[in-house]
């Protein structure tokens, strides 16, 4: 799905997101958060659009899937804090499921000459759901894939793939950028901590407003600071900032 600017900014940083609401009806009442995938190029064809990747899982995404060119969607954004890239480090991108979308935007944002240094691991339940992996490969990254059904690449999870290939993936200047389900992120963070590898994560939490008012996306921090709002102080955090035993319900 491509968004054309009409009262919103499309100058999003990688890892930021948009809140989208389809139609004027109140069912569903709340907007939904979506990471942006890429700006310009591909099906968009110009820098005045961004692409949103989504999977139909409920009423809101079903309506998005039925939309046709020219129809309008209510959008707010870009929102949140995105990825922070240090040019002195080599990114290792690890994406699970639809979470890989925000990593595509990071890869596109990197200078073209840097993309060939990037290694990316992308996992999904089904081999046919690895679209982001193919897009990253097209953009110049070295990509490995995992599918839990064995339909493509490594037969298992992306974490299993990471552990199997760690000797080939890790360098002294590697930094991990991970996005996906919370359980996956927690395991990757624990693994990265044991290996002494710096890690950033983009958390997936329930969101109602996207602007820090409702507090529905609170994430417990590892310090005495208490909680942070994923929509304002995140969704990207340094791995050590988060208390990975928190339960946001």
C-alpha cells in the first residue's frame, strides 16, 4: 500500500511509524500503528510516497486491503523514535514476521555503498511470507532466511538461524538491529548480551493513540526510570534499556 502526502509528512526516519484509520465508521474505533517500508522507488515511483506493508488480521487491515487507488485513509505521523545508525559499525538486521518491514526502511536509508556490508536474517512461519527478505536482497544486502514450515531457507526460527551461522555473521564491529514478536526479541537480546554484541530493538506493543497520551504502550525499563512509552520514547530502544521480564498484557 502506498501513501500520498495530504496534510502529513512523509519525511519519516527508519523505524518510525504512522497511525492509520480507514473510513468514518467507529468499528474499529481506534487507529492502528504501521511501520513504513520504503519511500520512493518500486511501486511508489516517486519520493512523494511511502509504502506500508501489512497483513490482513482483522477488520482494519481487511478494509485497507480492499482500498483502491485514490481512496483516502486518515493518517498521523511520522511518530516515535527510530533506528540510530553508527557509520563505524556493521549492521546485522534480524527480522521476524511483519517486523522486518522497518528494517527494509533502514536498509534503504543507508548509503548505497554501505548496503553490501549489511547482513540480514529474516524469518517467517511460512516460506511464502518472506517478501521483505527478497526486497532486502534486491537492495544489495546479503540475506539469509528461515521459515518454520521449511518452505524456504533454514527450517526453523530466525533465532535458530542466527545461532547456527553466528561464526560467519559476527564481526568485532557488528551491531544488531532486531524487530519482531516480543519473545523473539527477548531471546535475541539475551543471546547478544552473552556475545557482547550491541543491539537495538523495535518493540511491538498495543497502541491506541500513538502520541503518548493513553499510556497503553508502556514498556518497563531496566533502570529506576520506571516506564517508557513505545510511541514516544520508542518504538526503538537500546536492548539494555528494557526490562525483558515486563508484561504489558
